[in-house]
């Protein structure tokens, strides 16, 4: 089915695009590693597809908005005193905001310009490395943190990211901007048409997301606000916006921000053609990355074998590729219910490389131990052949450092691999390659970076993100964590995830919405009969309870399917370590 068809209202009409199940990956749970990578390649290609029910990325209206926002960036860069560009979001969207703000501030500093970028992530810096889903539901918190971030500023370009046009935290911030347009120019980035934005009422709040998005749209006619919401198709794993949503956000924002930089500092006016060229280059990055399907599939397989053997996957990255690794690894915990030790990322120089607002967070606990030195001290002594180690580096790093660490790791496991990036023609010394069992090398043609050399780093980051998303997603799919392309065992920790859980129950049991919600609540509160208080309390309260509960949706599913009690459903599920098998067996009970 192509974009044209699945986005038409007849395909899962009750769901916004970002929550739909993608037909390309419908049978991903039965695919082999190579097929999985090919499916992901197709899903990611939809970012650049030129046919779509909603506006697509290359559509003139989208490109024109990118031009308009880039010009705003140019104005701010030319008058940096009292000005700020703030990027904000929840979960992956906040992590992309952080990555861009930090990386562009570094670029500005290296060229002796004032650093004017800032980021906000719901839940603060600890949400960069761990899942903090609850603050996402709080619009007031969003507005307050924005207000605090721009004290004393006269011009603020605010970029609010919510892939699903759904996060109340971001809605609160956009509303705040719309009420203070003399200071703020708000931009909304997401991947649903506005009529699919979320309409669920927000607690203690007079507006919902769609209402704010409509106000934004109206203000766009006066060039006072901008909405960038191309349709890029459903995620490969339903609703998992860390994948396509995160990548498309990075592509759009890097296009905008670097076009603004070129205009402000190199006198290169922002044009429609320039923006189209930039999007084209990102499309090439997609093609080059997925041209190595076989090699990538081999890494997916290695990672799956490690997880199946109860081993681990470790990403050891240099510079921002290390951060990409940490982000990918930490997202596996909420996405796949993975254990924190299963897939972990480490970055050279730890928190000084992160350069995050709140500084070194290592005292917060083991989830925040991220440096290569920490890896050597705490992981290396127990490293074995069951573990897969993947180095992530580019030709711009100190290769002596890379080879020294590789030699140490090799003393513990030969299951050592590398993903590397280099300019075409400048090849990695052979002796480097001999240190690894496999090396996935990307040779980047000069045509890609001639126009804007600054973008090369962003291309390498995106390419690495695609590879790691494929490895971690593919590995979890191969060990049976998904059923079809649904992640059934999701944690119901905010209102969006609560609604997604109910939808999954409806999808697989055919029960009514109210039956599914009741079953979900019974499991959350661990009672066969819900009290009036439990039924009437709001979703926020339910998600607080859900924070401490695992296996909630699978248990509710078994209950609905087979009319079992909670205890019976739990013991039924205990017989299965693989979600796919449990659900399939449960389907047969019908
Ligand atoms: C934000 C987000 C996702 C995360 C999870 C919960 O989504 O935190 O990043 O993976 O699905 O929601 P959005 O506001 O960008 O749609």
C-alpha cells in the first residue's frame, strides 16, 4: 500500500498517522534480519516520498514554511543580543532538541559568535538519558519552563516539537507564545495534519492540542507563527516516534537552522531551491546508509543473538555519535520494556561531551554512567563473547584512541564491530579495520558536503541514528518483543500511552473501548471489580499507578480474550517469555 492509500481516511480512520500501524512492517515479527532492515529502509524512505494525503516534505507549502522560518533564524543570528532560539519537546523530541541546540552552540562558538540556542526537555536533563513520561502531560510546567528559559529576552524563536501533535507540555508552551507574540515567534513541528491533532481535554486547561494548532495555523497567515507538519507516514513500530519522527525532526531543523547560518554569516540568501537541495542531500544520506543492508542486517543479527543469550549490546561512540548511541540505547527501556543493562551507550569524555545544561548527572545512579572510562571500570571486567560491542566513530576523531580502546576490548571479546564514517577517498587505515570482526564503513561523496561543509557532521549523526535504530529495533523484534508491528508490552506512563494501550486492546480483542479501558484499569489497580473512585479518577492518576506496573497490557489482553481473572492471566503469561507467542496463543483461544 503506498502513502496515498494508507493515509486515506478509510485506513484506521480513528487514528492519527503517527499512531497508525504501517502496512510495510505488518509482518515484521516474522521477518529475518535482512527483511527487517529492508522494511525499515522503506519506512524511512516515506520521509521523502512525494505522494501523500497530507502535505509531504517536498511540497511547496512545506518548503516555503522552512524558508520563512530560516529567515527568522537569520534575523536572530544577525541581532543576537537579547535574542534566543529555543527548541523544546518531550522524550525523543526533547533529545533531538538538546542535540541540535548543543551542537549548533558549539558551531557558533567555534566561529566566535554568541551562542543563542537553548533547549527544554520535559522532565529536565535526566530525561535525556531515561524515560520521564509524566511531565509530558503538564501544559503549565511547559509554559513555566519556557518563561524561565527566556527571562530578559526581547526576541525568542520558539520551536515546539511534538511528532504526534499531542504533547500537552508543548501545547502549554505554544499557547504561552501565542499570548505573548510581541516577544515570541512560535513554530510547531509534528507529523500529522492539523485535523488529526489531539483533541483529548487536558486537565486544568481550557484548550487541547488541536485548538492550539489551529490558532497557530491562523497566525501563520500573518507570519506570526508557523506550523511545519509534513506527513511522513506511520512508524515502523506503531507509535514509536523515536524512529521516523526523531529523524524527520532532525532533518527539518538542521535544514532550517543551517540555512539561517549560511544566510547570516555567508551572505547566502535563503531560497526555495536552496532548501530543496538540502532536503535532497538528506535523502541521499538515506540511500547511502541503507545501501549497506547486508552489513547492517549482520549487526542486527549479532545484537539479537546477544540479547537472546542474556548478553548485552554496548555502543562505544566518539563525539556526538556517542550521544546518538546513548539516546538509542536508553529509548529501548520504555519502547521494548528492555532491561537497563540490555543495550547501553557510552561516549568518549562522558558528560563533558554531552555539554547539557545541568552538567554531570552521574551521581543520580547507574543509568547516568556514560563515559568510556566508566565502561572500562564497570563493564569490561565482565565482558564476554555473548556481548556485542559496536564502536561508532568518524575520521575526525583520534584514531589512536579508538584503536587503543579496541585492543583492550578485544582481550575480552572478539564480538567487536565498528560503524565508521569517512570522506570518499580518505580511507581508514587497514590496521584499524583488522581490529574489528566487522566494519560497516560509510564513504561519503564530496558532492554531499561541498555546498555546506557544516552539514557533514549532521549527516553522519543521522546515518548513525538510522543504523542504531535498526539494530536495537531489529534485535528486539527478533527476540519476540513485538506482535506484528505493535509493541504490546508498553508502559502506560502518560495519557498518550494510556490511549495507545486501549487501542491495542481493541485492535486485538475486538472488545469495546469501555470493556478495554475497564480491563486495563483492573490490571493497573489489581482488582477484579473497580470501585467508583477508581473508575472516575482522571487519566493522570492512572498513569501514576502505572509507573510501577509491568506487563499491564498483555495481562489485560489475556483477560479480555479468555475471560480469565487477573491471577489466572498472570500465570498464563508466565509460561511465555516471548510476547508474540503469548498473544498468538491467546488469539487461538477465541
Ligand atoms: C513524545 C514522546 C515520545 C516517546 C513516547 C512518549 O512524543 O515522549 O518521544 O517515544 O512515545 O511520547 P511527541 O510529543 O513527539 O509526539
